[in-house]
C-alpha cells in the first residue's frame, strides 16, 4: 500500500530559516529534491538546492568550505573525499552532533555497515575504516556497491547463464559479440581520469588487489593489477567503438536503451532500469553477484551527506539530516525508485515483491569492501591524474600493462613522499 512521507517536527525552533544545499546532478538526488517540500511545509524551514555536475563538486566544495562563514548548510560529497575534507577541518563531527541532541539518528545499526563506514568514518584503521578511533563525519546517501545486471531475453535466447566468475565472464564476451553483433557484450566506463580508474578497481579487487598494503606501501604493480588491465582490454576489444571515451552515464544509457547484454558496475543501475520514462529494458533484466576472480569482492562508494563546519544554519541542517535518514524515509525513497541504505528496507517483504532484486543486492553487500580503494587525501590525484592517465594508455595499447603499473607505483610513491607519508 502507498506509504506516507516521514513527517518532520511541525514546531521547529528553526522556522523561518533558509537552508542551502549542494547536490550532484544525479537521479537519486533529483528524487531527494522532490521530497524536500514536505519538510519545508511542516517545519517552515525553506530549502534552496544548488545542483552541480558531480565531477565539478570537489573543486567547488574545497573553495566553499574554507572561509570562516560559508554558504552551504548541507552538502552531498563523494565518499572518496571524506578524509581530505576532514584533514582540512571542513566537516562537523556528527558524533558530537548526536551527543548534543541536534542529530537524531534513528537506529544507526540498521544502516548497512559497509555504507556507513565508507561514507563517513574517519580516523580508524588506515584512516578511513571502522575502528575504536573512528569518528562519524557523514551519512550515506546514494551509496552503492557493484552488481552484475544482464538481459534475460538475450541469455534465454542463447541458453546462457550469468557468469559466476571471471573465467566464465571473459569467454562470454566473445561469444556474445558473435551471437549478437549489434549489441555490446558488456558496457563499461573507460574515459581518461576517474572513470577508467573506477573500472579498473572493479576488477582489481576481485583478483585480491589492494592499492596499499597494511603498512601503507603501494602495490598496484602486481598480478592483480595486470589482470585487471587485461580484463579491460578484453571488454574494450569486444565493444563496438571501444570503451575509452565512455563515462558512467554513457555506459548506463547503453544498458537501459537496450544496447548492451551485460553491465558490471554501480548498483545504482537498479533504479535506472526501473525508470518508467527512460528505460527500454524494465522487464528484461535480472541481477547476479559481481563475478569472482580469486575472491568475491564488490565496491563501496557513492555519496554521503555532511555538515560543513562553516554552515550558516547547523541546527536546522541537522534537523533536515535527521529526517532524511529515518527508516520511514528510506522506505519512501525506495518506493520511488531510490536505492536504500538500510538493511530493514531491503528485507521489507512488501518492497521485495516490488523489487525482487533486493535479494541479490542484500547478498552482494556481504562482499562489499570498504577498503575497495584508499580514501586518503591524496586519492583524488592518484585516481584522476596518475592511474587515470596510465591505465587509459595501457588499455589503448600505447604502453604495456606492466610498464603502466610500474610507472603508476613510482609516481604514487613520490606523491606519498611529498605529502609526508613516506619518510
């Protein structure tokens, strides 16, 4: 049955104030924007939202969060930026906000543990994982893991099963190219910079790779790294036009427009497939676990909501954040097509009837890896400038995989020395 929106306090002490938010230009946050009117109508707190392309947000946020008095009361940020922002004293400690009673976080243990860790924990093991010294600086919103989506009609037509391992996945790409010549066997991002690094990490982790070991030493130059490049080269070679110009949006559009047989990336694809306006494959898609390399592993990432330390109206912002993260609101978001962040939402019997894919998503989250990539202040440079350049050249055939990773490892080590991490 239809579910009402969670109702915020009708007698807010913050009535009459105006909150300014920064959201990325993505479907999940477009959905959140449509729900904010309920909060404003009930509390009298007005809300203005600035929408920014997500790869432009970091530069803008680093500028906006530095002055003593800022313009934004609540920001969405990529989880990968959390330690950088905390290291510059830009984000409020949400644990302190809870103790002060301004943030009322309902049933924190119900939030998917990997999502909570990757979105907001800073100060624990490696600086960004859960542990006794970890503190909470952001809450998950638009969080994701990786998942395999595939076209049931195409697989049924050719008597295929979804691949459970990379040993099954890679031969399937060539087979699908022959049997469905007008279709991409597996869509993938691959654009120079962040996108190809993300694509590489999807496979790197599945072969047991970690960018840094427990002592902080870079280890991208090894068998897992080379294997991940070889996987990307195979995807590139079997894709008409290749993958090296593809952004995340490009690959998603290819899949929901019916131009690809498989998708292996962010679980946000669930919402896009179910989009009644844009998707041409709503009833033709099923889901399976991210295939196993040497281990089962899937990404953790996406976005988080944080309170800038220089927020003009922090108490009103905490009232909004409390409302946005309730159990009832998570179910409301799910009913409208958003990906949930709470275990109880994915286990809701009524929602599982609407979204049977929740059973696969719940299982996938058992393998979600909060250490999928190092969330350290240096990561933006490693991601976009070092790996994002050399991986692109390796897949293009300009440089060998081994040479690309050897150069990447040397450049990362030099960056870490300059930042003071290596003595």
